[in-house]
C-alpha cells in the first residue's frame, strides 16, 4: 500500500445509510448511538463518589485508590490504537455492540470480592470505553452524514448526562443496596445492557450481512498499515489531536482536583462535590448547542476562543477567590468544558472526508489525546506538592489553555485531512 493511493469514489449503489433506511430504522439507530454515548463515561464517573468507601473497605493507599480513576484514562489512549484492527475483523457496528457487552461485564466484575476483580474490571471498563470513543465519530459520519452536527451535539450531551448521572446518583443508591458500594457500582451495568439490546439490529449489518447501501466501515478490511500512520504528519490531524489531548487534560485535571481546591478554600467536602457536579449542567447545554454552531459561526475560530476564555476565567476565579463565587466559577468552567469537548469531537467528523478517514482521525486524536490527558492530573498534583498552593498549578493549566487555543484555531479551519488511505468497498 502506498500513501499516494486516492480514496475510491462511492459507487451509485452505495447510498448514505440515512437515505436507504426507513424513518423508524433511523430513529432506532439514533437512539442506539445516543444510548451508547450515555454509557461512555458512566463506568468511570461512578467510581469517584464512592472512592472513600472503597479505600476504607479495602485498605487502599491514596495512590492505589487514585489508580481507579487514572487507569481508565490511560486505557482510553492505549486501547484506542487496537480499535482499527478489531474493526477490520468484526465491522464497526458489531464492534460497538460488543463494546457495550464488555463494558457491562467489566462493571459487573467489580462485584467480585477481591482487588483483582476491582482492578481487572476497571481495565475492562477503560478498554470498552476506549473502543467506543474511537468508533462513535465514524459511526455518526457514516450513518448521519447530513445531520452530523446535530448527532455530534446529541452524542456530546449524552456523554455529559451519563457522567452527571453516575456522579450524582451513585451515593444516593447506597441506601437502596444496603450500603454496599460494589452493588451501587454494579447497578450501572444496566444502561450498558440496555444499549447492547437496542443495538442488536445494527450488529446484523456487520460482515456477512453487508448489502448495497450499508456503510463501508461494516466490511472487513485487509489493509496492513495501521490507519492512523497514514495521517500522522497531517497538520489538520495534528491540530485535532492536540485539541483533543489538551481539552481532555484540562477536563480530567479539573475532575480530579477542583473539589479539593474548593475544600482547601473552606467549602465543605459534600458541597465541593456538588459544586463540581453542578458544572455538568451548563456543560450539557454547551455540548448540545456548540457542534451545530461550529459550522455556521464566523470567524470559524470564535467558538474555540470563547470556550478557552470561559475556562480561563474560571481558573482565575479559582486561583484568586475560589469561595467568593463558586457557582459562577463552576458555571464558567462547565460552559467552557462542554464547548471544548464537543468541538474536539465535532472536528474529528468535520475534518474528515468520509467515515473511514473519520475512523483514522478518531484513532489518532483519542489515542494520543487521552495518553496526554492521563499525565495532566499527575503533573498538576506534583506542581501543587512542590509549591504548597494552588495558584501556580492553575497558572500552568492556563498555559495549556494557550496551546489549546492555538490547536483549536488550526483545527477550526475548513478543510479535510489528506485522503491517502485507500477505502475498500463491499462488493454487492
């Protein structure tokens, strides 16, 4: 295979999926995608609220307990690179269904009364989410090519809703399950099982069942070169990857440390946790609205700049007077994070000419991006440990925002990644 091979033009019988399916079929497909998106943060977000109970029950050190939240983020990056090979063997839609089954199994494995069960289950959760993260943008590009802005907005919103639900409801579930944290975590397997059940019709579109009009990503591929290598040096791909990594670094650093910053400012632990959970509500609003606006607003870099400015204002507030107006800081933070996450996902779709290239870019952006994101909370904590206060680490986070702005400006420019990966079609 050479880098100069062009993308094969679609044949007339290869119509977009959304034109070849009934309205009911499209609604079921959309519902399935949104349900899958809802599950792609639940398995991670449910751990944090009961981390204290887990640490006390198992006698874990703070570092060991922290691995339960950092392992999934590194898994998001590491397992992203395995997704293209799995897709070539199973097909995109079948693999999405398998992802939900593995996610449910990983969550249920945490019921096993051992450290091995807890940590192996956590790795499975991270692996399943990693594959789902990579597959969702190309699935939306393929199945809803003319409604990608709306569907990416709904997908981004589902991510926030799932995370908010798991963060906010896991502790209230404890009394209903006899105070057992394992059972409270296991409850969150139910949405994954539901998503897998609703997705069954889509799994039948995979290899062996492909037909004219079914997406090419459902067919096995014999491409020998890992897809992301073909776009590794592309400037747009690099910018989208940097944007994904930097905004994810800011998000997971905030998720890990903002409640502690608020507590150190004199805010009660329970209130600090609620305040960060509150930031998800403006985040949901921004994540739904921004992807649709990204294709219409001029200049094209304005949404990126506004998102960065909102987050910068929140960091300044947290550094200068965290307890003075915490709801304001969390509102600004939520709006900025929601816009940033949805933009980074939207650009994966908007900067790709077809579903195959969306998959390649998604692998690159989320693989490298989440590996970057996994290091950020550790570095933030190390800077705090050295300085003994929060101003310096927040200033360092502000510097990352400058880089995020630069990457976002480049990623926002109209255009596509270089179409150098050959697309193999299913013979009808």
